[in-house]
C-alpha cells in the first residue's frame, strides 16, 4: 500500500513538474515569438516609404494620401494576443489625435478576407483604417513574422520610430 501511495504521489509530482516546465516554455516561446521583448529604434533621415493597402471596406489607401499627417502603422495578426491589447490604445490615439493630423492604420499580416477584417473591426470597435497586408507593404517596412510591429511616420512619410512587440499608448504619444 505504501508503494502504491508513493507511486501515485511521485506520478502526480512529475505530472505537475512537466506541466510547469511546459507552461514556462510556452510562455517563453510566446514572449520571444511575439516580440514582447520591446525593442524601439529611432530613425533619422530615411527616405519616405511609398505603400498602399486595401482597407476592410475595399477602398485603396495610399501613403501619398497621408502626406502632411503623422501616421502610425501597426502590423498585427488575428492570433496575436499582444496585438489585441494594443487595439484599444490605437482606438484612443486615433480618436484623440485625428483632429491634429494623426492617422492610424492597422495592417493584418494574416487575414485572408475583408469579412475576417470586418469581424475584428466590429469586435474591437476599431475606429481607424484596417487593411490586409500585401507583399509591397511587407517588404517596404521590412516586416516578417514578428507582430505586433508599429511604425511612426512623420509628415513626409519617413519612419521616425519602430516598435517591435507590444507598445504602450504612452510610448506612442511621445512619438507623435
């Protein structure tokens, strides 16, 4: 009987230890894979980036139409938890600074249809332009699979700040 109890206790201990190790590895992979090790890089003097996307309503949005505005371009994915945490802050920024010439553009790197985008717009009450990524915008901004990734462009369309991973609203407010 003691051997059975010891075996059950030992089995439970190792099962709990495996679950703990799995949880730690899963969290570490999530943090590394989502870019939560926040990296910010300032840019100076880069040439303006020319890009265009089609928003969730089917309308073309061109960088040239945003000339004279500070533009926040946020790359996100439908599976990205940190991206979801950024969406309310992007809504607030758009609402607060739109009258001051600030535009927010959210670019989904994995949405396959306007219906998918519309579902996210509705769910997160996104009040800014939301579009699907295309090869041109991905290569123009040098975006691969790390999301969220947020760029702040000056009035001439030059990148002045790049945030890799989750970025707080206060950080973006400093940039704009």
